[in-house]
C-alpha cells in the first residue's frame, strides 16, 4: 500500500502527526532502545525463524508422502522374474465344485496378498489351436475338467511357492495344483 493510500485511512490529526514524525530524524540508538524495551515487555514479538519451521514441516510432509506412495507402489517392486510362479488349478473328474467355495479362495488370497500378483477363475469353454498358417486347426472346447484357474505369485524359493500352493483351498475339494516357475531370461 502506498503512503497516499495509507494516509487516506488516517484522521487529520494522525496524518499531521505522521508528517511531523517523517520530518524528524530519530537517532538509531533511540529506536534500538525503544524496540528492545518493547521486546522485553513482550509488547513487540520476537522475529521467528519462519524459514526453519517451514523447512521442517516440508520435510515431514515429503517423508509422509513418500512413505504412503512407497507402500503402494513398492508392493510388488521386490519381485524379480526368477521368483515368479504360476499356480495352475485343475479340476479332475471327482472335483467337488458347487460354487460355494469362492469365499474360501478369496480369504486365502487376502491372507497371502503380499505374495499374490494376479489370479482368476477360468470359464469352462475355450478353443484349442493346433498347426500354423493354412494347417491351423481351431477346435471349440467345453469341459469341467482341466485347467480351471490360475494364480501368479512370487515366493523366495521353490519350497515357499509349494507351501503357498499347499494352503490353497482348491486341494481341499479334490482339485489339483501345478506349480510352475516363470522362465527368466538367461
């Protein structure tokens, strides 16, 4: 705000006082003594170190933001292809599938969510392809047997992947699970 704008807010008496004050040269020592006395009586606030406070708050916010984003984005960051496995679920003739087992599969998946990458139940219909080019033969298939679903997981060893598969409810209903490591580049 310029002096003119500020002066518009002053009464005539205040404006005259201000003009007289501006014409008077106050010694620096007197001003320093006045400021020190006002600070001592706590009538004039001390200068705060705003820069340091802002820096500390900014560091805290960035740390918290990094922690939150890191938890979400690093959920599968430790995965390397050599630790990936596919669990292929298949239904033999005596598989007891009445559709009521889905909650057990969901619970097992959630319990092991840190190891899970993906997983889905497959439909009973599909296509079998054989040959190439003009010799390509495509046959529609429908079967309650064969591969019925999959899970892609990561584990730190073959034994850990097998242990994870052994806890899957699919085995409880006479299903079969094939554990296959995902091929890595040589």
